[in-house]
C-alpha cells in the first residue's frame, strides 16, 4: 500500500479509537515531529539457546491471514499507533501463548530501509514490536527479539538493528537484555513530510 494510503488508514483507525482529538494529535505529529532515537546493533555470529519465559510457548513467522488480521487489530495491538510505520508486505513474527498471539515483531529490510539506519546487505531492523498488556513485564520482549535474531541468522543474515526513542527506558532495557549494543543516536526532524536526519556517534544510553 502506498505510504499516503497507510497514513489515511491510520487516521481512520485513530478516529475510530480516539475520536477527533486523537486525529488532531496524529495530524500534528505527521506535520511536525522532532524526536531522538538510539540505534542498537547486534552481530549474529553464533547459535544460542533461547529459554522462553512463562507465557511464551512458540515464536514463528505470521501467516498471511494472521498478518492481515494484526494490521487491522483494534485492542491488543493498537494498530492505529503503528499503521503508518509498517509495510504490510514485510516479514512479521508472532509469539504465542498456546494458540493465542501475545506478541508481534515486524521487520524492516533493505527493500524498505529505515532512514534512521544505514543498512548494508545482510542487515535488518526489528520493529515495531507490540506485546499484549496481559503479558507485559514477563520477559517476552527480549525473548522474542532473540528468537527472531536466531531465525534470521539461520537464513544467513549478519546484523540486526533496533531503533528506540531515547526516553523509552522499558524498551531499552529489553533490547539490552537481548544482547544489543548502543551504536549511536539519530535525531529526526520532520516538517510537512520533509525529513532531516542527523546521526550522532555517541554511546549515552543508560
């Protein structure tokens, strides 16, 4: 789906879930955004054993039907919050508790590069990621990340990246538990769809 179409669909979902005030906040964010992100990196060099925490029994790629349903999810996965950031055709991994999907990790690839990271062949980006409220705080997030990295390593990919807002401390802790190192910071300014990105080579994540 073209990018503008994804934005329109996201606005429709925001209207349905948050009303006109939510649409106004979404529109302002599309018109002007200034945000700093940490870029995390992990080299995929060796096989690892991944113990699953309670509440996570399997991690696998989503089927086409599951991917479609997740894009249009209303409650557990907050589709409106990330509809404008995902490519519906990119790879998607689901974490299951029995038969229930409780975590979702989307991937970006060199086909649809994330502008905050300079990707090379064999690189990929994990995100956006969502865990249902009932399963948060159990360690599913880092376990899912590790499982996705291992599956991509078996495919021959070499390096994983994750991008996280500098003020999202809970996600930062999970990313670091999954073995990622801070590779610097990217500052994004977006005005009326025009983006300016400044990459900084600092290592200041706590």
